[in-house]
C-alpha cells in the first residue's frame, strides 16, 4: 500500500535521486535566510511573518534530514537536525498560547450563551484577580417548567456565572505563558546557538553535504519507508472507537490531580508527526504536485485540530486545579474541558474518515 501511494502514474514514474534532495534543501535553506532577513528588517507584523516562515523552513529541513539521513553526511545531519527542531519548537510556542486562549474563550462564549462574554473576561482579567469578577446570572434560553427544566436552567446559570471568571483565569495564565514564550523566542533569536544554526543553514543554501553515492541513489525507497511508518502507526490507532462522541476515560483522566499529558493522545500526536514527515517526503519527490493529494491534507488538518483541542482541554484542566477558585469557576472549566475532549473525539473521527477515503481511492 505504501509504495502505490508514492509511485502513481505521472511525476513519480521517473527516478528521483539525491540531486533532487539537494535542490529541495537548498530551496528551503534560501527560504530560511529570506525569513531571517525579514525578521531583522521588519517591524512587529514582519516579525510574526518571519517567525512563521522560519518555523516552516526549519521543519522541512529537519524532517527531510530525518527521512533521507542515509544520503547525508551523518555527523553534520545529526548535529543540525535537533537544533532546527529546537528552533521550530521555540518559535511556535507564542502562537500556540495565543491560539489556545482564543479557542478557549470562544468555546466558553458558545457554551455559556452569555452575550457579553468574552469581553467581560478580558475586563475582569485586567481589572482584578481572576475568579473574582462578579458576572450577572443568565437563565438558559428555552428552559421549561418542572424539575428537568429547572435543572437545565440552574446548570446554564451556573455556567454563565463561572464562564467570565474562568475566562479571566485562562486569560491571565495563558497571556503570562505567551509573554514568557515571546521573551524566550527573542532571546533564542539573539543567542549564539541560533547564530550557529543560521550559519549552517547559510552553508546549506549553497552546498548540501551528500554522501558520494547519493546523487545516483533513488529516493523512493526511503520515502516509502517513511510512509510505511505512518501507515503502521495509523493501523495501531483505535480507529473503530474514534467515532464515539463521548470518551469517559478521557474526561476522568483530564480532571484528575495528575497533570501529566493525556495517555490517549500520544499515539495520535505521533501519527501527526509521521504524517508531516510523509508530506515533506512527497514534496521532495513530487515538487509542486505534492499538494494535489486533498485527502492527505484533510487528514493533516484533522490531526492539527486534534492537537489543538487536546492541548486546550489540558489547559482548562490545569486552570481547574488553581487553588481557591470559586465552585462556579471550577464548574465552567470542567464543562470547557469536556467540550474540548468532545472536539478531540470529533477530530479523530474526521481523521478516520479522511484516511479511509485515502486508502480506498489509492491508485
């Protein structure tokens, strides 16, 4: 199965050798240097675009060095690859915290149905300690009389009361984390460690340290091996249970006192990384034609949503462990955590559908 995905009729019918890898790496290195120049010359907005471009090129260089490492000088490759991974990870943290906060605030707004949220949360975060801002109680829309209607009204009222306080708490925690990540990124870009990486990439833009046999070596077996690792990892996922809308075990673990990462998410995060390596290998082999596999892109988007939702759920659970928060705040954070775990399950199901379509429609 792996080989047929990488060797369809068309561009991949011709042999692709180490020379193509060298050209790909030179192009990515040039993009890295262009982004570095944009960072040095641009303002605040330019710095954001530059950081994104630096991450993009660093990930592709590092991933290609991993997949095609037998064709590259081993000492050089093993020295630069972890440094590129460090740089990409460091530059991505600030954006991750920003996106996580936005995701959580929008989810709280949707769940609570409070028209004034999340603006109230922002005001509360700036004006007083998180968890202490008074918020008007709002009855649930469409509530009915009787015990069931009263319970629904009470639950929505409790959520509305706690939502702004929970939002203020998340705003404070994630904004602080984002500020620290921003400072860390600036320090990294000014460090001798980064300049050493930039110097190596500058050399790579003109000279790729291939092995003597690499220019005549076909890249397809190494790319197919990367795809095989991906398919094996996907096969180990519980795709049959990924369609379930409710995962009680996930909720129980997330709200437990244990702050460790969720054990169910690890294999899915690994598949996301392997899918990225597979995509980069396709870029080396197919060039511009690599973007034509819509099913592959759809699967990757589902795994990105999975990562975002799982990390957002973890942030909500961590906030719920904050000492001395009010019961209404804790309740809102618990509902928010459950909502994001539902998003995790939805993303897994979406990946399952995309992957099965890709397999069925494979040439």
